[in-house]
C-alpha cells in the first residue's frame, strides 16, 4: 500500500504532491508504444526504472553527484517499509538502496540531498521522526545525515510547533557546517491558511540546535508556504520563494531574502502576469541576479482553467529588485515548470516541466533557455518507458550531461501509484 502524507497542504502543493494518485491507472496503449522523441538528436538514456519491489518508487526530487560520478537521490515511497529510500547509482552500475526509511527515523523524503567534503549526505523527510508525531500524525519530518557507510543519524525531528514542520525541500550548508532549510508548516500560530503554521526558515548548527530565523505569517505582506530550497550568497543571506501571501485571493507567491540575523525582506510579489506559485530552488549568479520558475502565470490565455491562469514562466530578478519574465510557456511546448533551474557556464538555463495535471500529453519536457530567450525542447516524455512527470529539477554532471528523475512512467508493470510506472532516473546529453 502506498503511504501518502496526512498533513494538510495548500491546494497547489497538494495537487502537485498527489498528482500521481489522481490520474487513471491505465495509459492509452499508444503512449506505451511510442519511442521517446526530441527536437534534436539528443542522447537520452534511462539509468534506472523503479519497480516498487523494494527499490523505491515515485522520486520527487533531483539528484546529487559525487566526485566519483556516483548519483544519489530519494524516492518518496518504496523500500523495506514502503516509507521511502535514499538510493545510489554508481557509474555504469545498477541502482542500490542506500537507506530505507521507517517512521521513527523519518518517512516520505521529497527533497534532494547535499554532500559534504567527506562523503556524508544530508537531507530532509516530510514526515516521521517521532513514533507518534507531536502535532503531526506520523511525525513532522526530520533533518538527517547519512555517512559514507549508509548509517543514518536524525539530526533534528520537527514538532510542528514554533520550530516548524514538514520540510519538503532540501538543505544548504555553509562553510562552518551549519545547515539551513525551510518547512512548509509550523511556525506562527496565526497562519490564516487553515493549516498549522505558514512555515519557517531555520538554521541547524553542528550540535543539532535549531534556530528559527523567520516564521512566515502569510499576512501583512509577508509570504507563506515556502516552496523550494534556499540558496545562500557570500554574505550569508538566504533566498527562497513562497507560494502565497495570504491565501488564494492575494498575491500568488513571493521571492524573499533572510539575513544571517533573521531579518526578512520581500524582494518581489508575483501578480500572475509575471508568474504565479514559484517553486524549486533559485539560481544565484556571480553578479547577484536570481533565476527561477513559477508553475503558473505568464501567458494567461493558456493552461486555463486551473488554480491560476497561465502555463508558467522562467524569470530573472536583478539586484535592483526588478523581475523580468524570460520565457512564458504555452501548452504546445510544455507546461508548469517545477523543481528549479540549473545554469551552465555559457548562461543557458535548463529545467523541466511536469506537464498537464490531466491524463493527456505532454507528460513533461526537458528544456534549455538561452540568454537570448530562445527555448529549445530537448526531450518530451511519452508517459511510457522513458518516464512521466519530472518534478525534481536537473543537475549538470561532471561530463556536462543532464541528470534527473521522473515521478512516474518507466516500468509499466509497476502500478502501485495508479499510474503505469513508478518513475525513472535519466541522463540526457545535450
């Protein structure tokens, strides 16, 4: 039985998280027979198809690669206890389960991992951490560490109170070993969004002491529901995005900065025409400009009706706080970018769209956006053996290839998600 989170989410994040369970079990046969396609002769390779037989299922996050070329990632379900896994794929070798989660040690990992210089991995789980959960049914999530031998240590278990709860994004680590992240819940008790708290930005020091740097209120112009990981500049400032300001009648998302002392500044309010519901981790360039994605908004005549209008945008925020829409998607070229971007040395941005929330093509794309604004679709997922619904963003590997995951598709005999396939890990050489 597939375990899903019991925590209440906003309509947008809940739809994204449960997209697989809402889609029909059998895909049209035609999509099972179509070979993968792209607009150019890209080299697309599936490195692993999850089977749901202990190797995991439904990877929601992107990957990380160590200096030896090993890939590490998380899958939300599957494993020995069907509570999620950390997996490893060595170069040229098969996938192996590095860690199977169980409730007391965390469950339902939805975020990518980071690695330190000695090979330790750090990440978060959305639920678990305590047997009976505090303010959450199965625990309010964890920050964990995996050493190079695969031994897990829970560094912090959230209570869902003022300390935050249910982290859905990954971590950032400073030069001193402190960890920073965000939670989707907990924090302020005055959250108007009918959930227990609007989320927090937190710091976890090397002794395991947590400090809440900012608790979102989703009122008086503040954001709520931080959606994605954080990025840190050289001065220690943290940047991220939130889904909303005060519910669905108000601003559909913000870009924020939190100083090392915990002072929050809203850098931009989205207005639907310039994007709605920003997601994923921002990219920070050497000049201090920020790049990111919003799942909705932009071309308001496309992708309606929905939670918001528009198919989503790629945006830039300069150091003066001016936001520019670099590209607005339409339904014909991919819709709803999610998971964050990655930027190469030439300034090209790469990302993925997860596609329609309905049972219709496309089932997601991989794209490149050049500095001149030209979009190139590098791969269109068929919903069959090549995967479907990429949600976690991409990384650029040592060789320059792109690596990522899809939440569904792949091994079509795996059907525990009411979808044909439990997801894949892929490589694409542009």
